């Protein structure tokens, strides 16, 4: 009996080992898709992260250059308020450029395809880098303004098309993980921008034009490497009707011959939009059949700028000063905050297809709201005891960890699940508009809000976080492991909740055309 039991255990262990090896082999078969993820990330969301973070390092040098240029032109120094206004606009114009890029993300990827749209976008970034490099030689701060606007355009268009391209090239079992890598590259870009911006590397008076031009390198890399990859398979099949090209692209990316389920899913989606052109922004805003998808896109996803993460970064330096951190060490602590966000977003990528989008984002927002409530209270009593500022540092890192594990990553992954092919480009225009205008408003108005409310400004973000949490947990259906058509059917239960009989009689095609 002992021998038989031991033999059974051996057999069971061997079978488990075989299953593990098979799962590992299946993951490795997507190595070309992983390479595509890397290439898209380098020239896509990475550019967003690095542009947001590195601009703080050369602030003093750029303001000095603006003042020096003004004196050469007009023979008088620039007053401090005007210099600060020009600098503020240099920082904020990125958001306006990104808004312009987001608007074009509804037309360029449809007309030219996802791949060509990114190639065009890389040329924009390269031109922006050249403007930065030659701005000091030309003694023109206007070139810096134009370069920042073009960088913004590159970020706004690139981020949207990055998510489209990746979502339309990934199998449904990996779609959450793949699209979430865009958040990982944003975090990686932030950390890289902070690292290369320190004075020991490129944060010097001699190197600042090259620091501002560094985004040209990822653009060149993506432009060259993307030439070796196919167009997005779903775009080829559904938008262009190229069945053979789509199948070849899938076989090349997935290293798999049995593509029947994926092709059937694309065929259903194609039939649902047969004879229809890509939807406009007006269609998305007014159509009943995507009403709840639009609300999900707008409130917890695109509105993530209003969760208070940028305010937290702003307040972090004040809290560090109160804790006795030397001024020359602040930049290294900022790198630590960025690294924390990057690590937690990476962890989120392994959880999203297990825990699901709904729980990660819903409970993430809830915990962020609660933690910021506690932080507001602790900031109000920070003078009562010497150890309270250290507790506040811990709370800041807690909020950043929660943000990385939930809202940050899911806000990038979930939009790719919400809309069918015909609706997706215009939906990303709306998402980009809310996101970038929100970022612009927060950047321009936050200082005044802080001046008026002090630490109680966090209560605004608490309200947003609690509301978004309730919305996600009570209304939004889970999208994990579902096809685009299945997700649409789940949302139709909300879109037509007062017309249940109509939903039962309405097939996918009719629901899409309403």
C-alpha cells in the first residue's frame, strides 16, 4: 500500500510538473508579442512618464536662459512674475499639445492604421528634440515652447494609439496584463526622468538642452523597430477586411496555428458593424448603447487626475522638509517615490487577470480615500508631536502603493475592454480630452486651491475617490477573461435596464447600431 501511495504521489507530481511546463511553454510562445509590448512602451507611455518628471530638473537653468534671451533682445531684464509665467506655460503647454494629439487619435489610426500613426508620431517627437537641442544656439525660448507642445502632441497621440495597438494584438487572457504595461512604462519613464535629471548626470547648466531633447532617442528606437512588426490584427480584420493579413499577423505574433476562437470573435464583431464607418465623438456621446461604457471611461478612468496623486507629490516635499530631510536630498526621495509607484504598478500587472479590474480599481479608490482622510487629519495636528511628520511620510507611501496597485494600472487597462472596434478611436479621444484637460486644470489651479484650503484640499480628492469606488463596485461589470462582444452584452443590461424585453430580442448587431 505504501508503495502504491508513493507511486500515486509520484504520478500526481509528474502530472503537475508537466502542466506547469505546458503553461510556461504557452507563455513563451508569445515572445514576439512581448517584444511588441516593449517597442510600443518605449515610444508610447514611456514618453509621457519622462516628460512629466524631467521638466522639474532644469527649471532654474531654463528660467535663466529665458531671462538672458530677453535681455539680449530688449536690453532689460525680465521681471520675476513674467519669467515665472513663461516657465509655467512651458510646463503646462505639454497638456495642451497632448490634448491636440488625443483629438487626432480618433482619425489618424483609423485612416492610416495603428502602426503608421505611431511612425508619424515618432517623427513629431524627433522634430521636438531637434528644437530643444538648437534652442540655446538660436537664443529662442519660443523653440522650447514649441518643442514642449510637440512633445505633448506625441504623448497624447502615442498613449492612445499604444493602448489601441496593444489591446487589438493581445489574446483576451493576456489583454489586461498587456495593456497595463503602459502604466509600467509611465512609471519607468518617471523614474528615468528623475534619475537623468540629477546634477550628477544631466541636470547641469551645460546639459539642459540635451536633457530636454532626450525623448528623441526613444522615438528613433520605436520608429526603427516598429518597421519589423505587423499591423494590429483586429484593425486588419475588422476595419480593413483583410482576413488573410490578420491571420498572418496573429500567427506571427502568437506563434499559434489554432486561431479559430479569436477569428470567430473578430468575425462576430465585424458582422455587428458591417457596413458602418468608425463612430464619431458625437456618436459616442449621444448613443444609448455605449452610455455606461462612456461613464466608466470618464469617471474612474480618464478622471484619474482628480484622485489627488499629483497633489500628494506636491505636498510630499513639504512633509519631507518638516521631517528634517536636507534640501539637497529631496530629489533622491522623489526618485524613491517614483520607484515605489513603478514597483506597485508592476505588481498590479500580475494581479489584474487574477483579481479582476473591478475589485482592484474599486477597492483601490476606497482605500485611497480613507488613507487621504487620515493624512488630512495628521497634517492638521502635525505640530502636536515630533513623530507625526514621519507618520505622514508613511501615509504618503501608502497612498502611492495603493494608487499603483489599483487605479493607476487599471485606468490604462480597462478602457481597452469597454468599446468595440468601431467605437474605440473616438472613445479614446474623449478619454484623452478629459485626462489632459484635467491635468492642465490641476496644474494651473492647484496652487490656488492649496493657498485657500491648505491640507484640507485633500478632501476634494477624497470625495472623488469615494465616488469612483462606489461607481466601480456597484455598477461596472467585470471584464476579466471576456471577449469584446461578451463585455458589450454585459453593459447592455445597464444601457437598456428599463427595456429588458428589448435586450432579450436584440442581437449584437442591432445593439451596436442603436
